[in-house]
C-alpha cells in the first residue's frame, strides 16, 4: 500500500503534465482520475477517496475513468496503470522503501 501511495504521488508530481496545467481552477478541472482497466477494490476506493477530498477542497469533480477506455490528455493515475509502469520502469523502486 505504501508503494502504491508513493507511486501515485510520484506520478502526480512528475507525470506528463506541462507546467501550465493546473489540477483545478475555480472549481473546474480538465483532468480525469485514471484507474487500471481491471482495477482492484483498493484502487477504486483510492480513486473515490481522492475524488471526494478534491471536491471537498476545491469544488472540482474529476471523473473516474478506466485506462484505455477513455482517452485523456491530463490524468491523475491511481494504481498499477500502464502509464505508471511506463513512467516508473527506469526508476529504482528501492527509493520508495519496502512495504
């Protein structure tokens, strides 16, 4: 679980979002929350919790979509997505510690 959270935070901070993109502004967002095509219950719960707290903090309601079904230029990837694997494949996983 610790690795999943750290991977999420890593992708949120260093994903393919350009410097001018904002996660939300004035209760609106162009982002989607992206989960794996066959997301586990834990991944779906994490996405729903993130969505809930983001609505609470900003008023922006990001839709939760499955990777590969809905195309998105701006995504917050949660769980073991293809995007996460591609981004993290060249990074030493030991920097995240052991779970």
